[in-house]
């Protein structure tokens, strides 16, 4: 359940943030070359949205296993050696995300205490800065998730298409099981009705013989 919620949050943030970045950049280009003016607030929005997109995207890439990496040693290893390599890699990733989490929280708290505002929009800067620790926290959660799945012998890195296929197969199996159960009930009801009919026929036969 938690994985589904996090996945939806990550996908929604990535899609919405990328959409806003594209629209803002396009609007700024049109304003600059058509109206010979530019929106002063777009630069600060683009920078802060890019930070949020990068961090959330890094967490999603951790889930999907799409970060650039040398996987030959890990893929060719088995048993205890593979688990040791998974632990080493995941510890390194946790340290990386933990540093960003600590620095992001520290920066946001300092900006909150100082009351710093953005130059153009005059919005509290700490609101934008929270994108860094938020994305780092998602990265920590995803790294722990990957480590647990890999150490249990599962496959942590699966695409959403593969997950959708697995879910469709699971639904198909459940529907087939339900259909088999309904068919069994129908057959049982039919057999029960046939037994009743046979009993009535036997009774009628006995009554006819007695007459």
C-alpha cells in the first residue's frame, strides 16, 4: 500500500513539475522574442522546480533501477557475495541521500528563521528549499525498499509495464478462480436438483406399484 502511494506521489510530482517547467520556459521565450519583455519571476521558479524534479526523479530512478551504474559484478555474483554487494551499494546511496536530507533541512530552517523571501515573487524561500530534503527522504525510503527486496531474494528493479502485466495476470487468475467457484456451485445445484427429481420419480414409481 505504501509503495502504491509513494509511486503515485512521485509520478504526479514529476509530471506536474515537468509540465510547469515546460510551460514557464515556453511562455518566457514567447514573451522575450515576441513582446520584447521577459517575466522576472520565471527564473527563480524554474530553478526551484528543477531542484524538486531532480530529487523526486532520483528517488523514482532508485525504485526503477535506472541510475547509470556498473552492474556486471552484481549481476554475475550469487549468494552471499551478491547480498554483500547490495548492502555496500545501498549503504553508499543512503549516505548520499542522508547528506542531502541533512543539508536541505538545515538550509530550510535557516531560511525560515531569517524570514528570507524570493526576490521576485516574495515567497518564503524555505518553501522552495524543502524540495531538496523531501526528494532526499523519498530516496532514503526507496533505497531501503530496494535493499530489503534484494536481500530477500526478490527483484527490486521492475518497470511499471512489468508490474502492470503482473497485476493483470494476478487479476486474471483471481477471475478464473471465481469463475471456477461459480461453475462448481452451479454443478452442485444441478446435481442436487437431479437427485431431487430422481427421488420424486422413485416415490412415484412406488406409489404406482402399490396401486
